[in-house]
C-alpha cells in the first residue's frame, strides 16, 4: 500500500481575496472543503497514511484537519516556514513518507479519479530496471491550458507534442526523493523532464471529472456543479 501526500503549501495567489484568510485547500466546493474531498477519496481507496505539507496559514489547516482521526486516516504534517516549491516540499516531507511508493496529489483539485486503480500499479513499481518509477495521470487539456504539458504514447510519457495536461496525480518511487536536499526550494518540472528523458515515466489518460480550482470564478462554477449533482442524487433517492 503506498503512502499518500497532499500538496497544500501554496499561497493561492490567483484565489485572492478568498485565500487571504482561509488556506486555499479549505475553500468550500459543494458544501465541503477541497482538501477534505481528497482525504475522503484516498480513504475510500484504502489509503489511511497521509502526509500534508502546509505553509500559508498552516495553523488553520492543522486546526481544521488535526491528526485525521475524524476522517478515519492518520495525518502527518510537514510545515514549511516559507513555501519550498513542489519538489522541495516533497523532499522535506520525505522522512514522513514511510513507504516505497508515494501517491502525490494536489489539495486544490476536485476529481472522481478512482485512486484504488493505482494500487496494483504501485506494487509493481521499480521492481526491476525496466519498470517505470513514476506514473502520471493525464487529462484532456482544459481551455485555460490548451498547450498541455506532456505527450502520452504507448503508455509512456514523452516530452513532445501533441501534449495533454498533467492531472496533478502521480505515483512515485520514493527513492527518487531520498537524496534531494531538505528545507530548500526545489522545482519539480526539471525532475519531471529528467525522468521522462530517462524513459521511466508511464502514464494514463483520465476522461472523468477533473477540475483544477485556480480562481474564485473556477470555484464558483465548481460549487454550483457539485451542489446540483448532490441535489440530483437526493431527489433520485426520494
């Protein structure tokens, strides 16, 4: 069973003024905080050990989520006095990620992607030199990111066109972060490109619900969609 990490240290500049007093992952969509949706999805997949990194208003996040007992999970916290970028945050949290494979997701996406489908893949990751050491979940390019990030061909990720969008959901061989410096700012994109160049990144394309909540307008649209979906389910059950 992989460990999971939820990335939640970002300031959420594009979400201001909403994120001035509330950490972006605690903003509500469909009557529930964004990050709680992620925690519940991980728990539904059988993943109970979760690490969350936090920086902006970290104490508010900690007070809201605690040790995870209210969600039937265990949460360890990696607190960053200032945001360390994505790779720096993962590397700093590495000692808390006590598993050979890590599932890392962003705290500000909302998706119906079934995390349980990654568990079998995680068991085989890094078993031999020919096995992928990273697995990306890709999504179709949204309107705001039509250029995409990476290509997916024959089950492998390539740094070429045509490109899809990285869904901020990925499995990693934890050893990839073992030697990185702790407590230092470090971007993830250069590492992505190095790993893709080495041919160790596999991928899949997900066509279901996936929203990267970047702005107050994004949040408002998602909130309406989720509330309508919830009301539809209630109506159908009556």
